[in-house]
C-alpha cells in the first residue's frame, strides 16, 4: 500500500515538474505595445500579389477584397497592377522573389507563358497561389492551388437561360473576354457546349471586347453595323462589356432587354442596376470577393496542411425578376 502511495506521489511530482518546465520553456508573449511585440509584429506575413489590372468593376472588387483582408489580418501586402500585360506580371513575380516574400498570389492575365518564372519561384521555395484564373503548365507543382469559379459552367448557365427564353431559336452576337485568358476560353466553351445542341441557336458574330465597357461598346457598334436587325441576343463574357453593348443598342434604338436579349457574367452592381432598368436580362454571378478564402488558404499552406489543387467558388444566375429585391444586399 505504502509502495503504491509512494509511486503515485513520485509520479504526480514528476508530472507537475515537467508541466512547470514546459510552461517555463514557452516564453511569455511580449508585453502589449513593447518593442518586442512590435518586433514580432514586423515579422508579419509578407505576400506579393500580382494583379491583372483594373479593367472591370469585377477586378476592382477583387483587388479591394484582397487588400482589405490583408490589412484586417496585419499581412504585409506588396501589390502590383500589371495593366493587363503579362510581361509586367512576370516582372513583379521576379521582384517578389528578390524581396523574398513568404507567398506569391497571382491572378494570371492569360493561361500560357508562366513556366520559367514559376520555376524561379519554386527554386526559391516561395509557394504560388493562383486566384481567379487558371494557367496551362506541364508541371502543376509550380503552383500550390487555384481558387476560381468554374467558367465552363458559367458559360453553360448563360446558354441554358437563353434556351429557356427562346426555345433554342435565336441569333446571338458574342462579346468575348481577353484573348487567351481562362475565363474567355472557358466561358466560350461552356456556352457552345449547350448552344451546339440547338441548330437554330446561332452565334452569328463573336469578337473580344477585352472585358472592358469601352471596347464592348465599340465591338457592339461594329456588330450592329454589319448585322443590324439580325441580332436577337447578346452574350457578353462579363457585365462591363454587356453595359457597353447596352449603350450601343440604346444609341441604335434597338431596345436592349426587350428587343434584344442581353445575358452576361460577373454579377457586379452595375448589372443589377441595368436589370432593374430593364436593359439587362440576366447575369451569372462570378464572386470576386477572394480576400478571406485566399488568406485562409495561405494560413493552411504555411501550417503544412493539405490544400486541394483547385478550390471552386460556387456561382448562380440572377435575372430581372429578382434584381430589385437583392440589389441592396449586394456586396460588390
Ligand atoms: C473572372 C475574371 C474576369 C471577370 C472580368 O474570374 O478573371 O476578369 O469576369 C474580369 O470582369 O475582367
């Protein structure tokens, strides 16, 4: 009996000691506001973000979301706007590598031409996270993950809506996004997958409007000149080009939203305003609020947790019937 008592006492003493020892091993956090605390704060995460540009309201919303989330989390964000040029993005990635950032976030303007610079990032041990758009590489270990919408499905959703509205009998003009970009390639592919099933659903003209309102208007004016009353619907790969096309249709007295159906993608506030005004018929939401998911993913990555190769944002279609009641709750 005494022996067991003795053993238990020794055991408790050892546990108590080791616990105290552990407690001692873990240094007290620096006092609030002390130089040490400031020092540990300056060791905050540093992230280099190479952004496509500021071509659309969607892009501006994405940039705002990532910048504000970085600020909220105390992340040191190095931001570069490439003005839509891949060479500028490659330059900014090289700069981030030279500055030894902890993580690189890239919204790639086009799908190809990334292998060399991503190999440099990999050789430097800096993980790369793709947001918003994918890339074509032979070695997908060159990036940790892609966080994006399913652009092919967005194209299918737009086409299915148009089939519902027209019974699959309609002449369409298509305003494509930036040539060579994942959203332009995949939104075209998804739409065609559905429209090809209907012989009388014809894309009579298709051209890039570069995701901008101005170019969308200019290309639509050219379509009106060549096709005129033959045009029964517009499929725009983003809302900015759709709003430009609506301006051109209005100028030509072609009554957008009634005389000519207009369907687009993104779901920005301007699209909801145009739906309330009866000029845009529907838009497929492509959520640009990447901030929270991007930094959550960075935290997981740096903690050594497994991160899926693709993280898909879910999208849905909004049409005129619901625009008025949801417009005030829109976050972008
Ligand atoms: C989609 C994004 C596209 C938007 C456009 O994820 O890459 O680029 O649809 C933007 O508005 O310019």
